[in-house]
């Protein structure tokens, strides 16, 4: 079972990495940020939908 504190900590870490990358001048687009967040959360990226069978 995943606890909310674990999920919140992970999301804060992902957000922090993204913010550092943007402040560092990497020029990350909103779409790239969305994909990064989705992949870090274990969800399929917004534009790809659910994964198919293996």
C-alpha cells in the first residue's frame, strides 16, 4: 500500500527537479514537463494513452 506522504514526497521531488531544470535554462516546454511528470508518476504520457499489451 502506498501512503499519501510517500506520494506527496515523490511529487514534490519531481516538481523540484523540473523547476531546477527550467531555472537552469534547459528550455523545457509545457508538453515536455507534462510528459516528465506523467512518466515519473507511472502514468502514460498525456498524448499517448494507455499502453498496449506486452
